[in-house]
C-alpha cells in the first residue's frame, strides 16, 4: 500500500471551517437583517439552504469519483466516492429536518407537497439511502466497489433530472433565492449567505478528509498488524462491510 | 459463419431476445404474474379507496402506481436465469459485445410491459375507470410506450445491479422506485387530463417531453455503465 497523505491540510481546514461557520452564524444573528415577511424564523435559511446545496454537490461528487473509479480501477476513488456520499447523506438529513421546521414555521405545516425542491430532495435522499444497503449486500469487494460506482454515477445523473421533473409538476411557492435574475435579497443577506455556504462547504471537505484519514489509518494499522503476525500481505477482508476496504 | 469473424451485435441482440421470449413462452414466469398482480391491485384499490369508479388524477395515479409495482416483479426476475443457470458465464465466454445483453434485456422487459398493459389497461378501464371507453387512446399509447421505455432501461440496470447481491428482492424495489418517480410524475400527470369526468383534454406537451428526456438520459447512461456490471 503506498503512502497517501490524507491528513495533509487537515488542521488548517478544520480551523477554516470553525472560523467560517462561527463567523457565518454570528453574521446571521448580528449582521443580516430580519426578513420583513417571515421575521426571525427566516434565519434558518442560512442553515437549510447551504446544507441542501452541499449535500447535492456531494452526491454529484460521489458520482464523479465513481466515474473515475470505473475508468482507473483505483480503489482510493471508490473510497472517496463512498465518503462523499456518506457525509452528504448526513447533511441531507439535516436539510430535510431544517426544511421541515421552516415549512412548519412559515407555511404552518411540517410537510408541504406543493414544494418541489423539498419533495425532490426527499426523493434523492430515499435513493441514496439505499447506497449503503446495496454495498453491504455485495460480498465480493471488487464487485462491491464496481456496483457502488455504477450506482453513484446513475444517482449523480438522476439528481438534476429528478429536480426538473418534480419542478415541472408543482406550482412554485418555494422562494427562488438563487434564480438567475438575482432575486430580491439585499446585499447584507447575500454576503451572509455566501459566508454560510462557504462555511458549510469547507466543513464538508474537512469531514470527508477526517473520514478518509481515519479509514486509511485503520487500514494501515491492520496491514501492520498482519505483517507483525508474519502473515503474507495478500489482501483479505476482515469482515463484510459496507465501507470500501483498501 | 467463418471462425474468428466477429458476430454482428444486431444478431447477438436478436438471439438473446429470442432466447428470453422463448423462455417466457415456455415457463410463463413473468407476464402472467404481473398481470394477475395488476388486477389484484386494481381490486385492492377499489376497496382501499372505497370507490366504484375513478377519474382524472386519481385514475391516472392508480394505473401508473400499479404498473410500476408490477414492473418490479419482472425486474426481480430479469437476470435470475442468467445467474442461476450460468447464462452470464456463457455470455461472457462468447466473443460478442457486452452491451448486447443490455439491449436485449431492455427490449425483453419492454415487451413484457407492453404485453401486460395490453391486458391490464383494458381491465383497468372496465373495473375502475369512469369513462370506461378509454378516451384519448393514441395519446395514452404514446405515454405508455415512452414510460415503458424508461422503466425498461432503468429496470434492466437495477435488475443487473441487484441480481448479484444477497438481498435481491429487497434491493430492486428500494432502488427502482425512487429512480422511477420522474416516470410516474410525468406519466400520471400526462394521463390525468385524458380521463377527466368532463371529457378528455389535450395532454400538455411537457409530459411526453420529460418522459422522452428521461428515456434518453438513462438509456445513454445505462448503455455506458452496463459493462461494469458484468464480471470478468
């Protein structure tokens, strides 16, 4: 196993995500104006939208790494694809919960079917929730990696298509804050949102790197233990697992 | 054919389709089960909704959800013979293009769906539909064919993914149903105006367009990634 320095840059990244997230939330409460229409509850927007955007980008990134794995056969890409989808799933749960809270606060219901973005997000979440069960139910590690990559590629293409179909089906009551016309966000709101989004994105990268580092360290530890026990370094999976094993 | 000359993909696909259709004709594993399932589901919907007849959105929804669930039955079994009887090995040993298997299986699934619909849609019209003469038949056929193509493409992909897992029966519906939600949206919304109580209205053009786009995107995608689902 060659040495990969997943841990490189982890400290500055961690610091950057803490600074950006704390700074972003400080701006949310101290700098950004309250929404004239919805008041205080609109501030959940600075958490909900970055969570959703970063999760979707993470799903697509998982698909891109899936393509790279299929093209190169490098298992590190499989590991990256797995980690990106794993962390995105966690953020997606957050986006669904915060979206639901926002819906309750501003539309009076926990779930609003007329809301295409939330509904498409739920569909995407349901699809990706099957990623780990799929991996877990395939025993052969090579096949597991290949099939998971195919799933990641299909899922990555499904995300935009699904959003299009759901959006066509429903009326538009979701605020189009990121429309091409620029929306009606005042400058201070926009800056706060950009900082919150950047913080979330950096946090996503940091978390991914932490998981990669941790997985990689445990693989190395296992390899060392095996060497110590005098076993040949033929690759043997310890137990069946949804996570890729190097 | 002379030794060493590559077999044209078209001939391979045709042979595979013939094989699968003959298998279905002799064993009758998929289509009768799908049809029975569809009709049972219509009866269930009759009691579940406590409705003597349906129209508009409700009718379209019941029909499409039923067809989708029925298709899961066929997807579950699509590759089982290949796996259990060594068909994959035989296919991989043959000097033929691998995507031929995808094209053949998608076509076979498409044929199964059309065969089921030929009986299930009239049955639906008799049992549940309010304007039971099936108004707007050409538009309905167009939507059915476009949706069948989408279901066939995605179903073949999911079936090939799931057949090698230990929990095939579980993985197929879990993967296929979310992936096919756009099909249900477009097909049901497109069918609903045909079955309004007040008389059929025109189908808005965006629904066939979305179905066509879905078929195209997933067709190309499945064609590109199917190779990786076959083992060396």
